[in-house]
């Protein structure tokens, strides 16, 4: 999953579930996508569509990397 943090898959799932837009923005920020991180954070995970997409992809594909 997200190797930058060294957390297990279930930890990423719980973080994405409970603080999705913030966690998605943090992951994008760490990967150097500052503009996308700010937009993701300010729009609430692209108006929850991006947050739901990230959550579903994380559940379906355990090796899914949040872009």
C-alpha cells in the first residue's frame, strides 16, 4: 500500500475511513503533489467522490496506491 508511512493495510483503511479527505491530502502531499493535496483537502476529497473512490480501491486492491 503506501510505503512512505510503513503502516499496515488495515491502518490505512481505518485512516481513510475516518479522516479520508485529510489522509488523502497527506498522502498526496508526501508524494509531492502539493496542488492536488490542497484541492483534495479544500473540496472534502473532491466532494466525497474522490474519497469514496480511494476507499473502494483500497478495499478491492490491497496494493492500491493513492495517486
